[in-house]
């Protein structure tokens, strides 16, 4: 009887081990499946393939970025004139999100136009500007993403950078990736915020959602050569190619 019990015990141990191996193999297979899953990016699964992740990226007729030709703009409607209030002293998380360097203020500023208010959610950087002016790309760009809390519509301010003087705000950001910093988003803006281009476009990354209000400030701010190179060590080609304008109008002030 004891021999039979010993035999049954041994079979139980072997069966348990076999089950454990099967679960382990399943976990490994599941892990590999996760790693092999396609994700959009700027290389192999870059902009030419983004329609595979969102049809809007390929079929939309109000996509961003675009090339702006200053001589072909209209005067902006009074109701769409931009009013900024970004002066907020706050803390912000700085991360590398796999597509750009992103800064998320704990408390954001706001902008207003057309009787609506949009609150700053985050801003992020591209190693070269996505929008072009007369086919010119700037050395760096920041996109300040705002949202109307009632309608959830987005409005984005583009701040262009050109090589020049050192920018203290950029030192604070690029030197603290993965950390929390103190920041005033207004420090990102040029002194002249009264002149800009405006049009209706989309997000420049999947899902390429349309009906985004874009404001591109005409006056660039400075960044030193070292600062530009520091950002480009993270991302140098994270910009979407220029998209067709179709029948959209570009306004300017």
C-alpha cells in the first residue's frame, strides 16, 4: 500500500511540474506576442504606414502639418483672434514617451478664442518643425496642446525655435527627463504672441484626429546649438511630412 501511495505521489509531482511548464511557456508566448505587436513610430512603421493604425491618417482631408505660404493667407476673423494666459507657476513631469520629450504641468494655463476656453494639457518637442513656412523647417518646435473641457476639442500652439542664444527653460527640461521640475509655461513663448497663422487641422500622430485648431506663432524663440543637439540625441526625425491642404483656408494676423 505504501508503495502505491509513493507512486501516486510521484505522478502528482510530475503532473504539477508539467502544468507549471505549460503555464510558463504560455506566459513566454504571450510576452513575445506583446513585444511583436506593431506600434506606430517614425521608422519601419513610420508615417507612410500610419493608415494601418488609423484610417484617418491616410484618408483625412484636414491633416497636419502643412506648408504655409504667407502670401496666400487671409486676414483672421475677429472671433478667432487668440488670447493667451499661460503664466502659471507650477510643477511638471518631464518624460520621454517613446515619440517625443513631453512635459505635463500639474496646473496649466489657458487660451481663448471664439468665446471658448482651452486649458493646457501638455507640451512636447519635435527635433525639427513639422509645419513649414515657405517650405522652411525650423530647428526645433514645441507643440502646446490645449483642450476645451466641455467639448473636448483640441487647440495647439506651435512655438518655433531657431539656433541662437541659450534658452534657460530648455536646460531645465532636457536636464531633467524622468523627473519633476518647477516651470512656468509662459517662459516657452516668444515676446510677440500677437502675430500667428491659424487653420483647422489634425493631430500630427495617430490617430490623426481632425478638427484641431492650430495657431503657429510667427516669431521664433532661440535655442543654442548644444540644446538643439541635446534634444536631437533623443529625437531628430520625429516629424510627420507635410500634408495636402485641400480646400482649407489659412488665416494670419
